[in-house]
C-alpha cells in the first residue's frame, strides 16, 4: 500500500514538475510523459497485484486528463488499457538495464498515444473534435515518445532508490507474484 | 480448470476499474465543457502542490537565470578588460610611433635647413644624476664618423659636442657641462660671446653692456668657432646680471629637454675628404665624410 501511495504522490509531483518546468523555462518542445514511465515501472517491476496497478494507472490517467485539459476519461481509459497490455507483456519479457528501459518506455508511450488517438477518433463526434486534427497530433507525438524514452532511465533509477530508501523494495525474481494474480 | 476466489475478486476489481474511465468518458461526452464535482475536488487538492512546484521551479529558474547572466557578464567583462589592455598597449605604441615620426620629420626639416655636412645619430644611452637630470648623452656613432669636438644638434637646439669617441659610440658633452664653450650671439642684437656651461639647469654668456638684452631673448650659435653652423638656437635668456666693468652676464636656459632627445645630427664640418682609391662604403656612399 505504501508502495502504491509513493507511486501516486511522486507521480503527481512529477506531472506537476514537468508542467512547471516547461512554464518557467519556456520549453516549447514536447514534454515527456513521466506517468507513462511510472506505468511501465509498475508493470515490469511485478511487485504489485494487477488490481492495485490498474488502480494506479486509472489514477495517473485521470490526473493527466486534468493536467492536460483532455476530455476527462480519455487518458484514464488509455492508461488503463495500456497497463493491461504492459502487464501481459511483463509476464513474457524481463526489463533490465537502461537501454531496455528506454525502449520499453518508448513502446509504452507509443501504445498510450495510439490508444488515446483511437479513443479520440472513436469519440470525435460526441466530444466535438475534428478527426483530421487527430492524425496531425498523432504524427507530432513522435517527439513525445522520444522525450519519454529519454527520461525513462533517470525516473526508473529514482524510484528504485526511493523504494530502497523507504525500505519497501521487494526482490524482483522470476518467481515473484504475477501481476494477473494467476498461479504458475 | 479451477478458478480461485482470488482470481474472481481480481477480475471483478479490474472490470470495475475499467468501468470508471468509461463512465467518465460518458459524462464528458454528454457535457464536454463542464468539470464534475469530483474533478473540481481533485483539482482543489492538487492546486497547492502545483502552486508549490510552480513557485519552486520559478524560484530555481530565476536563480539559475541570474547566475547564468552573472557568469556571462563576468566572462564578457574579462574579455572586454583583456581587449582594453590590448588596445591601451596599442595606443601607447601608436603614440610612441607618432612621437618618433614627429621627431624624424623635424630632424629631416632641420637637415634641409642646415647647409653643413651632417650625419644622423641616435641616442643609445644617457648618464643621469641621482635626481634624473641628464648629464651626458651617448650616441650610436663611433670613431669611424665622429671626432671629439664635433657639434651635435637636434631640431630644437644645440645638444653639445662630441666628447669621448669609442669604436661604436660616442659620448656627447652637453651645452650645460662646465667644460662646454660655444660661440654664440643674441639673436636680436647680434651681441656676441662665449657660452659656458654653468650647471645642470643652464649656461651663462658674458656680453658687453652696450647691448640691451631682455629676459626671453633667443641665444643662437654665431658660427665663429666654425664648429656649429650659424643661427642654430641654444636657449633663451632667463636673467641678466650686471657685472663690474663693461660686461653683463646672461643666464640662458637651453631650448631642448635633453631627456627627450632621441635623434640628433653630428656636424661633420671641417672634416677633410678622405684620400683613398677604394670606393666609399656606408655613409660615404651617401656623400658623408668620415672623420680622421
């Protein structure tokens, strides 16, 4: 529980810091999605049961919705679905070392952006959006993906250190608890 | 296939959690421009956090901005100071060149005015008193050209006479030297006399009382001694002292500052033409006569 709370609080702070720094330093490039990195970390560290991880994914998605001014629920749903996919992948792929972390974060954010675009395109009419604008935004999202991949290793290390400091680090072994809660 | 209770619980929770965004989306689709009470509550809770982060980052940003600006200013200041030093040095060099140019021009003009044969000489050393008054000047002309007693002139006035001659250089006895004697005249009245060195500050010359002399009058060479060309300025009368008898003593202050003389002319007048079959070399090729 403490681990989940730590994810939530620090994740929220990171979301706020990203926006704040961009505002102060007048950064006009696409900002990284720190919450997607956290989502990847939660999924691939495999130290949390699936419902808890999914609850965190929904929370991060909801917070991102509020911060980005997106229609509430879009990123929430995208994050939830992406987390399920990442958890499924985590059952089959082990992530270690910063190049793999970067790559995983990159594909995670690609997945989130694709899901977001898909939801927005599907709900374009009720939400009053133009579909053509979605495709342009989706192409621009490549910078978003690269930025997220670049910040993935430091954020990953930050959380490992943080959990080690708070003494809530759990051993990551192949025999650890399955995110889906299934028996092996 | 056995399904555990825990798996059923987890699946239920997952379905409920997935239903939340669907419900949220449904509400948003119904009313896209309004936040729900829950949304507003979350924003209210997060507002202090965002404000704190924003304040911290802006404070940090302004600190780094100021620090960077100061570092840039310091770099710029050091660069400008360095440039300033270089420019000041160049300015000094240019001023020296301008002064040297002026002296050389005046020396050339004097050369054109003076009919005597002369050879240029450059100062290579000075003997000074403990109070930095010049007592003696050394020029870069040795025994090949100079001879003791030869006159040494500068564009501003008479410097003195060649005293000791060495292989590569010569010492010049200044007009202020007590041993110095030069035939002079008062420029206005032509009253003639012999100028003696008196002290480091000046000279004296005795002339008949028949001539009225006022302080400030110019004293120049008379040419009687056949060493100094006639009409070259020496100095100005600073005091007139009436002596017992029919003489009056004029105290003369030299026109030139001996510590600022760089280029001089050695007068070769009276030196015989060399009787040699060999073609002249060096200054002889320019029509100058070496002294024997």
